[in-house]
C-alpha cells in the first residue's frame, strides 16, 4: 500500500473515501470537512498559490482553518497556532479484538463529547462519529474510554479520539481499543495510521509498543485567512 497519500492525507480523504463530507473551493483546488465533522482543510498542492487563494475563498476572509503537513502559508495568512506533530505508520501494528468494546454511534455523542472535553484528545465534533468506526468501553454504564477513525486517505485510516477517563487509566483500555479499531481497519482492506502531538510522550510510548513506526513530523497549523479574499 503506497504511503504517498499520507503526505497530504486530508486532501486524499476529501477527494476519495470521505468525499461525501467535503466542501470544495470554487476552483476545486482546496477542500475542507463540513464544519460539524472535522475542522481540517486541505490544498491540492500546498506549493500552488492558487490553491491557497481557493482555500481563502472557501473559508471566507478573516476566518480560521486547520491544516496539517509541512506547509508555509503565503503572505497575508496569519498563523494562530502551531502544534508540532508526528505521523505514525501502522502497517506492522499488532491488532486484536476487544470483546468488552461496544460500537458507538450518534446516540452516544453527548457522552463522547463529555469524555473529549475532559481528556482533550483532539478535535471531536457533533458528527465526527460518522467518519468511521468508533468503539467504547463502558463500566457501570458509563463511557470511560473510546477510540475511532477520522481521516480516511485512499487505502489508509487514521485512528483518532483515543481517550480514557482519568479515573480509569493504567488498565490498558486505550491499548485494547486501538487494536480493535485497527483490526476493523485491516478487515476493510485499509492500513491504520496515527497522528499525535510530538510532545505527548506517554502516548508515543504506547503507540511504539504496539508496533506503530514514525513516518514523518508534520505540523498542525491553526491559520486565519487574509482579511480580504485573494
């Protein structure tokens, strides 16, 4: 399975498996997830000024967007936040079922949002659950851990929203959920991968122990479009 699509994973997803969740710029050179599924946007070619102009037109003047990769915004764009990250290849990850895990869906979103607000694993919105398989573990009826799929570039699937309630950490719940989601990805014929903040050393140790390997070090950029449309 070619890993080149992971150089521009959001674009590959929005022009491939996730095209149904995409909004495109007027020139077709930029796209973003619908606002209630994911905050990420992408450019067909980040080196092309026309793609940046198309993203500015799509988002509107003075609006915030999130992009990922090794990007240098053109003049007029404001970098509001930079989060150094890692991209991990899961071709050699060891997968396995989690019998205690349950499938999560739209009816579970309020609880999922509560867990995300408490643990802050990354962006998770009202319809993020529709992007792929989400599994959770409940104890005494309470959702205490979850993991699922976010970006789906062609042939790959990003494991995301990995989080465990602080009172239930240290029990291997995240490990079991990641392996179970990765198993579902493999059964579909895709390859799992991960993004994480570069300073999240505890999570990175877990992912390395599971067989994930470092592929590249992209940044996650929170940008503001030019005040006037390009």
